[in-house]
C-alpha cells in the first residue's frame, strides 16, 4: 500500500515538473496566439472574412501530424492510450481561449449570414457549405470540445458555451442537439473530476487546468456567476421553449441551486410571458389565415357576381336588340306589299254576283245599276285577299323616324363591339384626303379619268358605227 502511494506521488511530481518546464514555451505560444488573434480581428473588422478565417484557423485547428507522430499515436493506441492531438489554443490561458473561441464563433456566424451567393463567391462552394454545415448541424460544438479542451466536456469555458449555444440557437432548425449539448455540459460542470493524473495526461500542455471550485457549480467568482446565469437563461428561456419543454423549463428554474428567489421569479415570469406570446402568436396566425381565407372567398363571390351581372346585362342587351328588330321587321313587312305593284281600285275585279233572271216586263236599267253598285260595296269589304291601300307619305316618314333610333343604337353597339372597321374607314378617308391634297396627285387622277372617258367614248362611237352599218 505504501509502495502504491509512493508511486502515485512520484507520478504527480513528474507531471508537475514537466508542466513547470514547459511554461516558457507555453508563454511564447500564448503571445503568438494573441498576435494571430489581433491580426484576424483586424481582418474581420475590414470585412475580409476569407483572410480572417485563414489567419485564425491554424490556432483553432490541430496541426497535421507527421509520420513519427503518427507512429507514436499508433503505439499509444496499442497501449490503450488514445490522446487525440489538440489545437494550439488548448495551451493558451483562459482569457485567450475565451477570446479566440468567441472570435471564431462570431466569424463563423458572419460567414453563414453571407448567404449562398456571396458565401460561394468568397469561399468557394465546398468550403462555404462545410462551414455552414458546422453551424446548422451542431458539429462545431464537437470540434471545440475535441480540439480546444482535449475532449473533456466539462472543461469548456462557460463564455464559450454561451457563444456556442447562441450560434446553434440562431442557425439550427431543430434545437434538440443544442438542448442535449447544454444538458451534457451542465451535468459535467456540476460533477467535478478528481482524477488529477487523467487531467494531466489528457491535456499535458494546458498550464491552467480547471480548479475544483470552478467545477463544483461554475459560480466561484462574480464573472463565472454571470456566465452561468447567461447559460441558464439561454437554456430555460430560449432552447427549451423551442423544443416545447415548457413544464420542464419551469421545474428546472424552480429547482435550480444557482438562482435565488428573485431571479427564479423573474425567470418564471419571463417564461410565462414567452408562452403567452407564443400562444397569442399562434392565435394571431390562425386569425390571419382565417381572414385571408375569408378575403379570398369574398373575392371569389364578388368575381362570380360580377361575371353573372355581365352575363345578365349581355342577355338583356340581346333581348332588347331582338325586341327592337321585331317591330322594325313587322313594320317593313307591312309596308312592303303596297310597294309591290299598286293596282287602282277601279281595276280590281269585283266578286261575282248572281245574275237576275230577265222578265218579260223589264224595267229601265237605272234602278238595277244602283242596286248593283250598292251590292258591290259589301262585296269589296268581304274580300279578305284584297291588299290594303298604299301608305301615304306621312306613314312612310313616321316609320322611317321610328326606325332611326334603333338603327343608331345598333350602329353604336356594333361600333363599340368592333371599332376596328370604323377606324380603318377613318384612316382610309384621312389617307385619301391627304393624297388629294397634293396637286400632282390630283392632276394624275384627272388625266387618268380623262383617258378612261376618252376610251369609253371611242368604244361607244365604234359600237354606234358598227350598229349603223
């Protein structure tokens, strides 16, 4: 037992001596990282995002291992020790780590917000798609934990976790991954790791390992408490509502050991207001959808009513045209028979009358003529096939004046329905008037008419001579 304790003491002393021996190189590397960070920040402020990314990437991305390092890594894997290579930022101080990782996440957010067109133009399509995928699928969190904190979830600085959660909250369509990551970090940060040897083996170049007080609940200093409160606010008031975990968020706030009673009340009120706002927003969206549907239905009904009114007006107009055409046609039909071949009334044959049998004592013919003339009048009245008398000038003028409004109405309707023929006629008349306004054209037309008349006159003269001969 004593032998085991002495071996552990020697191992701890060896690790401490190796860490102290690496302090000068660590300070040089930290100063180089700070210089690189300032250069990248200056490029970012001038919106030179590709140059800023290429400047900061060697600090946050592990270097490519050489052949000897690959062989050593294979040997360590055979011995059961798997220590993935860390980025240079893992050896920096806490303040430098927070600054560099916060800047890297801010730069990644700006790259994603460029949009597909500008992002592909500046970075190229494959590079931009890979950077966007880091923010939208949450893989950037795994990269930060693996490359900057040797894969230990609870060692990640709280400010870096806040920036990671904010980035995923902004760009991830589903917040399930963000919720799981935050829950893993919160559970890991509240459970301290007491294996000092494992900590030194996992990050031998890190001169600032997390203290046990910091790992207890992350609230050992006012700054750490502020970061922890930001993290809890993100988790309970933003991430959990996005996953519809309202009851769990309320229970988490009520049972939190970090929040005092005043902050718990504030968090619960904010959570309730967020829920009410979401419910009211859903109601407003439903109301807007109903109003849009009603407006569409009303527009459809108005359109149908307008079409029906147009059809009814067109039908009434057709009926009016037919009604106007019927009287005019009847008047024309009644006025046509007298115009055919008017016959004098005296020339019309009278109906055959029975001839009286002559008597030997016949009287003078005067009385029978009077009786025959008197009997011929009812015969003329009884003849239905006799045409009516010819209309006078007054009747013809009145019928012409009566049909004139109908003619004008039908002409106006035909012109309004088909204005192109009228326009063509007007254009033709205008062109004809413009042509005859020129003197040479008038003379040319006059000469052509004179030649035509001369040829006609000669033709008629020749015909007369031939007929005479």
